[in-house]
């Protein structure tokens, strides 16, 4: 299968290793990885801030890059939800409405794609360590991805998955919310990180790097012990 | 923290600064709501199919809310046929005037109330007290908040933020009771104090959980029995009810009573469920001589006029969205500065009190969607927060934000410029420590409390490009 990767801007610049891990995993499974050039942002920041005209400007170009793609797999549940769920709303009644519907239909979040579309859970990965999984809200509630990442992690050799308390509670990132309401966002991060610390894991894994930026950012400043955050693709690419 | 001279957004930020720093209170509130999810999950499983029940409830509320014109008049016809009186109040002033008028006309001296958020909404107590009427709240939580001269913290659990010792100290100070650590004793103190007032009161004021159109009744559900006493004893009763509380049929209660209890407290059913069909009829031994229902619009019709967010009128005020909201749990109920706190409050308040003044509540959300997931009547709560943001900016964009996002869009649509920028950015980041966390730090909102990841010298796109070229 020819799989087109959608690597959102912040992963492109801050966490390129996530994209590299996705390429590795998909190629290992024998798929051809396509990366349409010129990708920038999905438009979520202006969209969530209420500036839908500006969001449409960005989204419309981004959408056109994937016109010929067979399948689009996103590195982030949140940006993936933009493609899958919010583009159709953003372009409702606009000339691009049909194109948005087409993109939505062929868009997948990475872990869900592996499990539900490809039917794979065991990727032959090996990762030694205690891990807890944080559900990114967009992946969980907009896309309904809950079981897939857990199934994938459980199949990794050497990995012990320990569920934290309230894994489904938001980490407090929320895009521009994190800087517009830093006091609330940080309080939420504190609660989340305390749940993580209680599990005594060494790693926190998620299918959304934006949540991990929040969690790692808070832990690095406040945690009594070192905990490393990893995108699920990085774990699945380990050998 | 409610009414203030400074604008609601500034007040909100200031209050949230204080409440989020209060780790002790936050932990207390979180613990109080901690058991909710598990209890509720157990109750949900008593439904044959909870998701179907939600669908059904949503459909029934849709029917009611979209036929208010006929359904409310059907209620009025049936209710007045048995001697009840219905007053249509288009705003809070009209509702207050009607109730104050009744008090004057009927020679009312003292009033006992059961829990009614509509009364908070129209600031009824203040209006009654100003005219010299004695008013006593009979719901324990509301009573405590009344003594504390503080608005409810949560529209279902008004004093959930208070610890036992604080309540004891409050009782000691306000009604002279002895210090105690026992919740039972605290309840008894309040009960002994209230009993006298039930007997003295000429007027009872309540809200209603449901207006039932086909039989012309109101339904009140509660756990303390105080609403029953409030409705039964005084000679005049007034129920102040929002027009959205309609259910087409009495039979609908079979779904809505357990659903409200499940969503609200995780109970199968609340302890007391009463239906009132009007004043005391001939041959009946008790009940009020007069029964008035005040149907309150107070800008609910503005929500009705918005097809996108009309489903917010489906709300049965169970409070489930507050109970699961990480924002509510961390900032607490008072920071909102609204009658209706939490996610649903953030959705409806801009419609009730003005979008521009209250849009910040829609912004103060990570849009995590826990509220929508918990809502028994399937209101699309967190997406409406998103819609409020859009509507606010469409109506009145903030010039510098508009400029910022236009610039953002311009740049994001120029991939070459974007590549150049992300090549320079890691070098720029090396200069960041000079201003890090200070007022000059452009990332201050983040860096004051959190670290930033280091930018990689090679982006994924650059890596991919090099890889492709290497293959050629």
C-alpha cells in the first residue's frame, strides 16, 4: 500500500524522530511511504482561536497536497482530527466541501491505522522499560482511538504497560489555551504528571506529541525523577 | 468573585490565578468528585443500553425544545384548568416584579425556598430581602451558601468546596450552634433551624426539574425532602422554571428521572421525586392554596434562535459536565463568575449575558470533550465552545490577533519560507536563554511554568528530502 504521511509542523521541527520512526515502521511492514512535499500546518491554531477564514486559507492548501493520496496517516491525533473531523465542518458550504469529505474518508491516526486498517498489532518491536500510556483527547474523543495503542504496546517485547489513574484526563495542553490560560493549563499538567509519577514508570507514551510536549515540559521543570516521553511510533520502531 | 467592577475576563484570570494556586482546595474538590465516575459507571450499567438511552433522551428534548410554542401552551392550559396560575416572564425583571407583586398583594412575610438555579439567575433573594421579606434556603448546600453570603460553587452541589470544619465554624458563627465534626449533627443543626421556618412561611419558592406538558405538572427531584416541605406547607407556592425544562409527556419521566440521577450524582434515582399539578383541590387535605408557575425566558429564546447551539437547551442541569471537567476541578466554581458554572455555563452564558463579555469562558478550555462524553442528553458542549470562539471573532475580531493569524496563514502557505524559518529557528533558540521566562520572553506564557523542547537541527521534511535525493 502507498501510505502518505502527514507530519504536522511541530513534529517536523521539534520531534522529527517521530516521523522517522513512522517511516521505519511502515516500511518494515512492506508499505511504500509517500511524503507529499510542502507540508506545513493543518490550520488548527487559527481554527481553535476562532479565526476560521485564516484556518481555511492554510487548510485548503494543505488539503490539496493530499489530493492524489490513497491513504493519509497522521503523526498526531490532534492534527489527524483536523483532517478527519474538522475540515468537513470548516469547509461546509464552501467549494472545497467535497474535497474535505474525501480527505476525511482516507485519513487515519497512526496507531488506529496499524490496528484497524492494517490489522497488525505485533510489529516485532523490543523496548525494555515500564511505560504508561496517555490518551490524547482529540485521538480519544474526536477519533475514538482507545484500544489500538494499548494493543500495540502490549505486543512490544520487554515493555511493561502500567495504566495510570485517569489516563483519559486531559493534560492541559489544548494548543493556544496553554499560553492564553497558563495557570489553568499548568494546574492540569500538574494533576496529569502526578498520576504519571504515581505509577513509577520510566516512560510516558502517547499518540500525540503535543500532549507530550506539555507533559515533558512540566516534568522537566518539576519532577523529582527523570521520566522520558515518547511517541508511540518511537516505541514501535525500537528493536 | 461574582459581580465586580472590572471586566469579567480580567476577573476570571485573577480568580483562576488564586484558585489554581490553592493546591489544598483543588485536591479536596478533586477527591470529592473522584468517586463520581465509578459510581456513575455502575449506575449507567443498570440501563439496558446507556447510549441508546442518551439518544432517546436527546430526541425527546429535541421534540420539546423545537415545539416550545405548542408544548408550553399545552402545559399552561392543563395547569390552569386545575386552578394553577402561569406567568410568562421574558426577563429577570419581569419575573422578580411578578413575585414581589405577589408577596405584596398576599401579605407575605416570610418565604422558604428549595433549590432553584433560576432564582440565582435572576438574583431573587437580594430583591426579596431588599423589600424586607425574610428568605430561608432549605436545601442544605444552598442554606450553607446563604449563611456564607456566597454564590453556589456548583449548580448541583452548592457547597461541595467546603470542609466539615468550615461548615461547623460557619454554623457556630451564624446560628450559634456548638462545634461538631459529625455530618449528621451538622445536618440536624440545619434541620432544627429550618423546621421553624417551614411552619412560619407564607410562601414557598422552588424551581422545577421538568415541566410536563400533557398532564400540566411540574416535577421536582431531590435528596433531602426539603422541596416537598417547601411545596406542601406554605399557603402560596411559586415555581420559577426555565422554559427549556419541558418534557412532552408524563411517561418521559420514566427515562428522565433515572437519567438525571445518574448524570447528577450517580444514583439510580434521587430519594424524593414529586409531581405537582396545581394548588390544593377541593376535598384535599394539604398543599398550597395558590400555585404559580413563572416560566422564565431570560434570553433562552436567543439560544433557541441559534440552530447550531439550540441543543444547549436540552440541558437538564444534572451537572455531569462539571463533575468530569478538568478545568472546573482546577479553577473551581466561583472563578467562572456565572450562575451556571462549568462547560455548559461557558456555552450558554455568552448567549444570556453577551458574547463579547463572556467569550473568554469558551477560550478557557482545552476542548478535551470530557463534558460532551458525559452529557446524558448529548449536547455537543465542547464543540459549542469552539463555535462561540468563531462567532466572537466573526462578530468582533481582535485586531492584533487577526493580524497575527493572517501573518501565520501567509507564512504557512509559503513552504519555502517555512523551511527557511525552521532552519533558522534552532539558532534563534540558542539566544532564548537570554530572555527565558522574563517579560521580554515571547514564549513567556509557556516558559514561566514549563520547559521547552530543543529544536532539532534537521527537520523531518529536510531528512525526508535528503533521503529521497540519496536514493536517486
